C-alpha cells in the first residue's frame, strides 16, 4: 500500500493541510513529497496560482503533470479541487506514461478572485477607477462570490449573489447603517451598488476570456446576467452662483485654489492633483488635462477669469512643479481633501455637496452659456453625449414648452363659475 507521509525527510516541508501550506513561501518549483517509490506529489505555490502535481520516474527520467487545484480557499469537490488525500490517491493511480487526458481543463481551477486580481493588475492599473474598483471589490465581492471557482459558478449563482448584495444594508467604516428596503431611493442606491460590483466581475471575466486566461471551451455564462433596471439617473448636484461664493469663502486657502481650478476647467480631483505648471499655456489660454478615467488628453480653453487665475497660481513655478499643493507644500493625497471639504461644506451651510459637484457645476454653466449639449460633452471628455444629456437635460431649451405656449386660449377665466349644461336631458340607464 502506498505511503502517505505529510513531510519530506529532506526538506521537512508539510503540505497535508491548508494551514501548513499557507506558511510556505511562493516559489517556481513545487514542494515535493514522495508517496511511493518513484512517485512524488508536489504542491505548487506561485504568485497567482496553486496546484497539485505528480512526478514519476519513468525510463530513467522524471515526468510531471498537474493533477488538480488544492483546497486552500475552496471546498474540495474531488474533481477539480482536491484535498491532500484526494491528490495522493490520484497521483498514485495516475500513470503518466499512458498520457491519459485529464477529465477537465485545470485552468478551471481559477477562482473569480484570481481573475479579478489579474484584471486589476493588467488592465486597470494606473487608471482613475482602479482605487475605487479595488476598494469596492474588497468590501463586496472578495469574501463571497470571489472565492468561487469560475468553472463551479454559473449564471443562476451569479444572479443569486447579485440579488443578495442589493438586499444588504449599507455600511460606513464597518458600521451597518439604517436601511429601509421599502424606501424607493434607498432601494435604488443599493441596486446601483450591486450593479457596480457586478460590472467588475463581468469585466474581469471578459478580459480573462479575451486574453486566453480561461479554457478555450469555457462557456461565457456571466454574459447572461443582467444588472437591475434603475430607470433614469437622478441629476447630479450642481451649485448656484451664490452657493459657489459661499463654498469658496468657507474653504481653506489651499482647498479654495483647488476648488477654483475645478470650477474653471471641469477637471476631476485626481486630474487636478497631477497638473503641472507646464500644463498651462498662457499664450493660448488653455490647460492640458490628462483624463485618467478615459485615457484622453483635453486641451481645456479658459475664460479670461480662468486664465487670470492660472496666471496667478503658476507664477514663479518651474515647468514640472505641481500647480495645486497643500498648505505645507506637499502634494495632495487622495484622502487629504475629505475633512477640509466636509468642513467647508458645513461652514457654507450646503447640503449634498462633494468635490464632484464642481464638475457638474462646470457642465451646467457651460450649457447655460452655449445651449449646446455636444459642446458640453466634448468639454467634459464624455465619449457619449447621451450621458451628458441625461444629467443636464433640465437646462436645455424646452421645445415642448415653447410649442404649448403657442396653443390658443380656451377663454376660461379663473374664478368664474361653470354654467350648468342646459341641453337635452340624458336618458336614464
């Protein structure tokens, strides 16, 4: 009968339990343990993948082959995911010289977490949505659907997770907030969050499928899962002119400059953080903005007021100096703006205002000045004007209202009594 040791006498390595395997460092060669004369089982632990291997000595040479995925974070199914004992049994019974095909492609051993991690590293790295996507996935997907194997998941399972995610109450800094599922606005917000996480899953799986990171015969079951219908998005918060003055007056000087730059260009927070003095061209009155979200580069024209502002904030700076910095001269960090922004909003007695509000306000002011929705879409760097139209339609000239105003008068005076009908009597019945 084959021996089933848990350690190798030469290296002292232990691979029989998930706890023992978790302590092993990653490396390029499997950790081998002999289980029968001429046959060893190997545990491979790489940066992204783990696997069971068998190595046999045949005709004076070693041959090895992957035989399954360890049950490190996924429950063993005896087919793709194997416990140590199941792996030993398969290794003992498998004859590599026969070159028998495996029952399934062992790329199926990938978990959704591994697919998402590769998507973040290879496709989303350096883009504006990287931080938020990683944070959202860690909060809502990594410990649930992320642990499942791609091959062991299907459309019904993904739909079930998607519905459950929408039913969960929201949290803030680890604390569960009050949630009324009967409230249409709260329900819409939760469904919107669930849709956002579903988009990450589907995008990662599509990326892996297009780049041959999944088996060639892998069915694209995730394409069948649809997001919740949310209806039209509510228009974003936009500031009135008196609110702009109140916000700028209430902000600290370093934040005030940043907010002003946003109102003059429509730039996003991260885009403004990265602006250098050389990105402003006083000769042309433009600011070059690299949009990390879309990869586009915008040459944003400035008003005379905007050019005067950028003249002031770039004076004396070297070409590569940042235009906007904190009061201590250090670059703005992603989270540095949260507290001063909250303090400025409270001091200005404003509601539902964030840094994003400046971008929406820029779009509104430009639309009111031009009445040209396509122009606003170009200025904001939108790839599709339909998004712009949805958000700013309320500020477009209302052609229906103009047409209704031309209708003839009905001759009805407010306050007049309506005379009773004196025609023929209606027949009963």
